[in-house]
């Protein structure tokens, strides 16, 4: 299987299956000298781990991370960082009834069509559990970005059509809400709807918004590796994502140029903008404003309702999916979206260091 490696200068390679012995990630390209310990990574993993909220899967996993290499005496060494998370509560028997049938909305059929074989225990590599590896790598990327003041505010913008009316001012404000939606009134309405979904053996979708602050202008490449294109690929690599937009997004199709353009102004000797319809990205490069993008997540496809499907012998049949599944994945996906944004930004930030000859000369003449 190819396609498990992401990035060029800051590169990650994830491995492992939902119900295998363990899963993990190898990070290549992390500079030496970064202070890093398992607690730095664990804090983010705790936001994603199963059983972290009442609207998530009840599979119990501590998602405890272990650093196997690349760190010595609390500092990164510049060599590959290997992280492992052991699966503790995998119950393969929960999936025995779907061994020979294709679950609607899952990768069962396409995986079988491609490989002629599939790991039916929770989807194997296609499982959302693979994202734990990404979150671990993203925590390292965020630690690097924090060194130059880059911060993330990522939250549940919308759940089942209930849209958050507030823009969060801090990470603490987001985490104080059980759905990571910094709008208590709307969050309560969404929670009541999700309770009904559980009662009806159904699920719901939603939207995650990510705001990245203090990003220097000029990050991103101008053709195939545009910042917005790279973020899109990173976020679309998450199995449940079905939509992506930057800034005003699809609404720009209904605006005139005079409405959509962000006027530039000079302020305290710096170039800034009066508005941010572009979401902080112009010509594929950051423009110094907040980067703002949103990802739309489909409803969890694993539901207890009876659904029509076919088996591996192409016979029509029906299936009721058993097991421990999220009625909504959006709250747990918040930190996953943030992780992929951090990995993408770190990779392009490193690439940008070679964009000017003066930067190369400064580095080598000051050694």
C-alpha cells in the first residue's frame, strides 16, 4: 500500500490498523533542539481518544503515546521521531457479522475492489482510528510552530445544522464546551438533537473551522503546492471529509469583485487588509492575515439501522452494524483537522526557508 506518507521537508509516515496490535507514526525532518516529551503529545491525543465525550464511541482506549526514537534528554536530536500507540480495547468479534458484506458509506467495497482482500476489523487502515497517528505528529508540528508564535483556534462550527454564532477568543473557551462549540445555547440545541439521533439509531454530520493566527506572509508555493491546495489535500485525506473552503469560500461565487476583494492598508509600517474574504491566502501564499478554513464532515456511516447492501458474492442483503461507534465525529475531529493543518504549515514553512538567496547566505554566514 502506498499513500501513507505526507509532506516533503517535514514528513510523516503513519502505520497500523484499527484492531491491530498498535498504530503509530514516524516523523522525519524535525529540527534538533526542540523541547519535546510524551506529555506534549498526550494532551492532544486526549482530545481525540475514544470515550472522550458522551456523543463519541464508547470504545475505551487511553491512547497512551510512547516516544521510541528521536528524542534524548528532553530534546529532539534531528533524527527520525518514532511514536507508538498500543491498542488496548480492540474487539474484533464486534465485526464478525460484516466479514462478507459491504457496509454502506464505508471503504469496504472499494478496498476489496483494489486489493481483493480487506481487514474487516473496524476498517483496518480505513478506520478513523488511524488519525491518532496524525494527531501525535501534529502535536510535534504545533510545538515547532509555537516557537515563532503561530497559534490555532479550531472548533465545531456547525453540528447537524446548528451553527455556532461566536468566533472563539481562546483555546480554553473552545475546550470548556463538551462539543468544542464556543456557543453554549447552540451547543445545547445540538446536544438535544444528537440525543434523538442516538435514540433513533442514527448519526449526524457537521463542520469544523480552523483559524491559524500569526502566520508570516509568503508561506506556500505558487503552483502545485499552494498553501490552500496543500491544506485541502491534507484535510481531504481524512476519510469523512466531503467539503473544504477557505475564507468566504463558496459564498464568493455570489459576490462581485468589488465586494470580494480585500482592500490593503498600511498600518504601523506593515501591510494589512480591511477584510479577510480570502481567508489569509492570496496566490497560494499566506498574506499575513488569519488563515481561516472549514471542513465539512459527513454523518458517521456506522449506524444501527437496517440498511440495504450486497455481500462479496454480489447477493442483495441487509445489514445492521453492531459495535461501538460515534453518533457524530465532529468534536473528536477538531484536533485531527488542527493536526493536519499544523503538519502542512510546518512543511511549507521549512520549504520557504530556501526561497531567497539572502536567507541561505544569512544562515551559512552566521554559522
